[in-house]
C-alpha cells in the first residue's frame, strides 16, 4: 500500500477515533439510554443530511469532543440488524478502573443486565446491549482522560465515560483489512489471543484499540437498528484532511470527495472487509451553531436546510431530554 502522497507534503497521522455512528429505532428510547444509562450529554439534535426526515443525534462529553462522539440515526419503527461479519460488532467506552462498584450499582439500578466476567488483554470489560441490541463494552482502564466532564450527567465525573476505548470488527479475513488499517491508516499491531487481533491507532491519550475478530464461518451481518453504520477516524485540520483524501484515493479505496458535515469535514470509503470508514476533521466542532449551554436543547439544521425547517420539524417525532443530574 502506498502511503506516500508525494509533493513533499508531511502527512499528519490519524490521531484516534473521531466519532462512531450507528442506526437505532425509537429516538426517545435512544435518548433515554445514552443520557440516563451511559451518562453522556446530547450535544447535538440535528438531521441525517442524506435523509432529513430522520434525526441525527450526537452524544459525548460536555462539548462532544472528538473521541467521545457517539451518534445515531433513529429510523423509527424498523427491524433489528443481525450480527455477523463485515461490521463493527462492539463499541467500547473507557471508564476508570476504580469505578467498577459504581457501574455495577448504576447498571442494576437502571435495570440493565450485563456480562461482567470478561478480561480482554488484562482489562475488565462489562458488556451489554443498548435498546436496539448494539453491544456496548465498558472497559475499566487507566487509558484516556475525561477532558470535559458534563456537570449535569447522572454519572459523577470520577466514574464517567472518558472516551472511546475502541471497537471490535468482525471479519471473514484478516489480511485485506490489515492492509488498510495498518498499511494506509497507520495502526500498529499489539497482541492477539486466538482469533482476536488487537491494533492501536492514534497517539497518547487519544489512541484507540481496534480488535479484529476473524471468523470466516460467521454469516454476513445485516445492517438495521442496532448496527454500527460507520467509524470516523480523526485528523487535526483541513490541510491534513486534504492529504488524507488524496492518500485514500491513491490507494484505490474509492474515497468520496470532501463533504461539509457542518460540524466537521468528512470523506468516506469502504475498507476491504466491508466496514464503512470516514475520516473527519476536529474542526469546527459542535459549538459552531450553539453556545456550550445550549448544545442539544433544540433542533439545529445546517444552513442549507433552514428554508425547509417547518416541513422537517413536522416529520420528526418529539423528543424529551430526561432529567439528568448527579445522583450520588
Ligand atoms: Zn460520520
């Protein structure tokens, strides 16, 4: 794989995960879970730019920092996806190692049953599904720091989700996906247990773990509610982004042009194992059209959709933000 785009341009590294986007069914159930169970803040209530009758809900730390942004398209009444290859099967969030008792108590109080007996590469992991069956791992780890705690979270800052820990990708074959993940994006292999191969991408406190689970006997996943739609890798600025667009295109991965997503700039391409990748910029971020206090409180539209606000609002179900204050 050719990672040199020539012309003497210094290519800046992928610094970690920018955001992860998944599909959901009921919008209110999604809001209730991510705020009241995971303790994240709804930082943006917008629309799917490719289907404006569907919300795009963004959750994260207080400002929706890159590396914390979990986003959803809630399609309403829709069937659940099924797990299998060619998809991200688990989304992992990092929580402090000292917070196990808090999370056991909190999850039980919220009526969430979880599998709490896994140890992956030396870290304890609790696994449970979100309301649409998307599998969430809480990884108790010293890695990551919570830079912007949300002071209204139901989860006290000392126990809160710090950032994405990483993801698990289910694949039928390892080598073609590694050729892109390592050969183009610059991820590094760390270790493996049986058919689980761990890679790290990014730098310092922003690095993320990518586990490839290789099992050719699995069926191909069917994407619908509860399925991860894509993962966005993170770059620092527009200049770096343009270089990455050329790098991806030059490696024959069929990148889109740069798309203005208003809160960041994006390119998309599908890696050989079938998973949709995006590369997104840190800038301009979620405070480009709302103040820090206002984030997520009302429907915001990219300016080019504003003339259609009434029609869009009428097509979307109302959502209510649950009471979310620190309880302990
Ligand atoms: Zn995205």
